[in-house]
C-alpha cells in the first residue's frame, strides 16, 4: 500500500508540472510591476524636487553672494597729540580700555616754563602801559606849556612894538631938532657943539628905531602880513602865528607818533600773552570726542615731542564697508539710508557716506568672445546709528535684492 501511494504521488507531480510551465507571462508581469512602483515614486520625487529648485530660492554660495553683502563693523580711531608743544609728561589720568567724554583730560605736560614766560610778558605789558601813560601826560604838559609860551611871546611882541613906536617918536623928534639946528648953524645962531649934540641925538634915535625893528622882526618870524598890520595898527599880537611855537607843537605831534608806536608794542605784547595762554591750554591734552582709550604712547616722566601721537582713541562713530555691483550702485548712492542685520538678527540703521571704486581685483572679468564686458565693483561705506549691543567687530549683512 505504501509503495502504491508513493507511485501515485509521483505520477501526480508529473501530471501538474506541464500545467505550471504552461503560464510563464503572468509571472514576468508581476515582477515588472513590483519594480516599476519604486521607479515611479522616485521619478515623482525627482520632478517635484526639480520644480521646487526651479521655482524656489537658491541658497548656493554664488547666489547668496549676489543677494547678501557682509561687512565688518569698524570704529573710527583718532590719534590725539600735543599741538606745537613738547615737554615732560607729569600727569596721565587716561587709562587704557576706559571710556572718556569729550573734554576729559588725557595727559598733562610740565607747565613751569610756560608760567614763567606768562609772568614776564604780563610785566612787560604793565611796563608798556606805564610808558604810554607817561608819554601822554608829558605831551599834555608840553601842550599847555606851549600855549603859555605862545601867550608870553605875544606879550613880548606887543612890548617890542611899543618900543618901536617910542623909538620912532624919539627919532622923529630928534630929526626935527636936528633939522632946525641945520638951519640955525648956517646963521651962526647956535654953537657948533649944540649942533653936534642934536645931530648925535638924531643918529642915536635912528639907531634905536633900527634896533627895535630888528628885535620885533626876530620875534615875529612866521607871522603873516595881516598879523603884522593888526599889530602895527592896534598894538595886539593875539592869534599871531609864530614859527617858534609852530615848531614846538610839531615836535609834540611827533611825540604822539611815539605814543602810537608804544601802543603798537603793547598790542604785540598782548598778542604774545594770548599765544602763551593758548600754549598753556595745549599743555593739557583733552579728549576731542566721546570714545574709548585704546593705547597710551608715553609714561609719566618721558619727554613728549610736539605733534607725535600720544593717545589712540576709539570713537563712537562706526561704519562697515560692503562690495556692491554697478547694478546696485543706485541703491547705495551717497546719502541713502541702509538697514543691515547682525548675526543675532538685530536691525542696524545706517547711511551711505562714501561710494567709491573698488580695487581692480574685485571686478568681474567677462569673456569678450562671448560678448560680455567687465563689471566693475564699488565699495559703499555705511556709517551706522549707534545702538546698544552693536559693537565694533560684528558682522553686518545687507540685502542687495528686493
């Protein structure tokens, strides 16, 4: 029985085998269907991804470089120095790393020499003022004296005129007596001695007139004919112009020029004093504006030369620079307002102060064979509005597209 069952099973297997071999196409279709499903799925993903890439924003390095520009925030630095003065450093209140306000004392030089020069100049100014006052008073005294001398001269001239008149009267009387004597001598009415006496008296009177006229002429040098006519007719010399008095007053006027010279010297001394006061102020180095002390160049006791940097000050004026293309130049022209973003997302307002040509290495070189020209790059310097949390050294980005 067992052998019969084995034989029947073998025959059954033999009979079913041809039936399976009779349907090979259905098996191949099933396998292809299983393989097509993942291919369709990945193809759909590829199409969707390509569409998203084409329609969405690109985040590759080249695209980001064209749409976003970055710059490092930099603070303006000021080198402060002693202007036109030098000397030994005696005080240095400034401390590196500390903030200072405009006008705060940073350094001080030894003021000893300057103080001595100021005292000497002030003494010279006082001496000059005293000399000017003395000369002015002396001029006033001399002017008064010249007036007194002039009036005395007029009275003396009037006396000389009176003496001349008397001499002329005496001369006329003596001439008349002599004329009578000449008539009488011929008739021997008078003696020869009487005649000689009258003749001598007449000659003496004539000589007195000549002497009086010469004295009057000497005293009235410079007088006009009108003055002399008035003197002769009225006997007064008031108002007569005399050369001696005129020369005296001219000399006094020359002394007023000396006063002007002394006053000019005084003004020069005052200017020297002003210069010394300015120099005194320059011996103290003050902060030109608010900022932070970065570096101190000298220690107390050292000699500080004039004009050499003594303190390096970081100011509160900060800026950053970005490279922009010619296409974006209009958006970053000078005076335009720009909003940048820090790495932490803070918005920073600023203004373009300078837009200049960038160095040649920043230009984009085009291919002439393909009809493309070179594209120049520009540098925009943007000064920011200070705000808390934004300090030099930070990176600030600016979008160049809308």
